[in-house]
C-alpha cells in the first residue's frame, strides 16, 4: 500500500523509537554497582513513601479535597478566593495556610486541586499551593534552632513573600485566561447548604486536625516544651479529632448514629488488642469509606469525589517518587547522581551555586522536616548560607512528583511558569541572603 509523506514520517519515527529502546535494553548497565544501587534506592524510597505518607498524609488530604468539592459551594469559593475577590483576604488566607497545614509538597496537591476545581482564582490557588508546604511552622522553628536564627527568619519571611508574589505574578501572566474563566463563572449561584457556617467549620477543622496530629513530627532528642508534649499525646489528639468528625457527621450530615457508633467500638477494640496506631488509622479509613458508601445524598457523594482525586494524583506521585529515588536516592543514600557532585556545586555564594541549589531542591523530594538535617549535613561539607536558603525556599514547595500532578491540574504552560518563578526567586533570595550573611 502506498503511504503519504505523513505516514512515512510516522513509520520512520516508530523505527527510531524502537531502535532507541532496543539500544537502551542492549546496553542496560545491570550489574554495575551504581545502577543496581539506584534501582534499590528507587524501591526503598517508594516503599518508605507508601508506608509513611500515603496513609497518614495523602488519604486524609484526599478526603478533605473531596469534602471541599461536595460541601463548599462554588459560589463561596469564587467569592472569597476567586480572581475578583478581595485581594488582601484571598492572598492573606492562602499565604498563612501553611502555619496550620504541616504538609509536604505532595500532600498539599489534593487540597490545591480541590479549591482550584471549585473556582479559586489562579493567583490565590497558587499562593496556597506554595505556602502549604513552605510555611510549615514546625519546620521553620527547627530551621532556626539547627541551622541558625538568621536562616530560620529568612525562610519564614521569604516563604510568605514568595507565596503572595508568585500568586500575583501567575495571575498577571495568565490574566487573559483568567478573564475567560471569570466570564464563565459570572452566573454560578452561591448555592445554600443545609448547615450553618460554624458547623461546616467544625467539620473541616476536625479533618485538618486529624491530618496535622497524625503527622506531628518527633522533636529533636533532648528537646522539651510544648512541641514534645503535643508529640507524646499526638495519637490521643488524633483520636479526639476523629471523634469530633464522627459526631459532626451524625449531627449535621445525616449519617446514621449507629454506623458511627459501631465504627468507634471496632476501632476501640483494635486499640485494646494492641493494634499499632498505623493499623488503627487504616481501620478508620476503611470504616469511614464504608459509612460513606452506604449513605445517600451529598454525604455519599463525598467518597466518590475523594476517589476521583486519588485516581488522578496518586499514580503520578508514585511514578515521580520512583524516578526521584533512582536519580537522587534517599537522605544519606546515593542514587545515580553522586552526592559529591551536588555538595561540590553549592559552595560559596555565586549565581551558579544558588541556581543549582534551587533547581536541585525543586526536583528532589523532601518529606516534612527532612530538609533540615539534609541541609545540616550539606552545610557541614561546605554549602554556603545563600544556596542553603535557596534550597529551603524551592525544595519543600516543589518536587518531581509534585510537578507531574500540577501539570495535570493546571497544564504545561502554567506549571513551567510556576516552577520557573520559584527557582528564579529562590536563586535571587539566596544570593542576597548570602551577601548579607556570608
């Protein structure tokens, strides 16, 4: 059969791809220590991620995002976070959200997707996306205590300023697209829900409390005070928050009281039998899912909305974690890229050192609070203060898994713009900070 020029080009492209795949398989460096170690690092990282983050971080975040989609009216989101909302209120709320949500760059994604899907303006939504993991009060306190008060204060101020400035710049860059979105939202009614504002606030606060207390980080060895006191009773606080959620479902969301009571009794029996906290959290997730699956109306729709976010986000996150583990390894472990390459390029306060620190931080995955001990080791090996701040401002808010999901939500152009703004601003901030505090 005769083929046109377009068909011949497609066939040629297919041949080139097949040849490249074959060459890659033929020369696969299996058996070489660094390659084999990088494969193991990828598997170790994804295993650790599944154990430490999926159940305690992502699953609660999926439920919160699903609840935003069902129980928060689109009109209300547009009114308070839309592109035409009061700028001080919209950006102020978004910029300080991280002080409440002690989340990482991946856990914030379902929450960001939820408010963006419901009609939040690009600027406030992006400000929330950055501030969620960046303005983590526990991480800032740890930064100040371990790395020095100057870098801790600079991180706090820089993160708040970044969230607002990046949000405003994103809104300005894509103002034409935002106008089109606003025109489509003009006639969306602010539909009323059969609950008072304070009732909805208690319901959401209980879920946020579960997320925060379940992931409350262990304080440093020998540390005392409020931080350690909260950590020692974190699971009691998590259980209390879950109890408030159960009561609110019965009182205001038309869930049968006996379903919540049976679930509470079952979890209590498991706790009495010595099941560890992670097992109790898993049981709670399963029982909550069963409650929602057997409840009609908007409460029953909550589970479906949460599942939609899980299907969209979780596969991309896991792929990104595997790639990040293969290339960069875990803390104190090497992947394909030797760690001395990284440490050797972040000394001093040059443009190259700060830019490299920003880019490396943007692609690495940092769990909540892990960036501080990593930087402590790098600074002990010669990393400058400027590049350290640059990495702190770019790293926690971005990661390769995070970028893959953001692209799915916002599109390629907006994702590239967002990542570029974070990297450029982190680089400039690092250079200024390094010049002032050499």
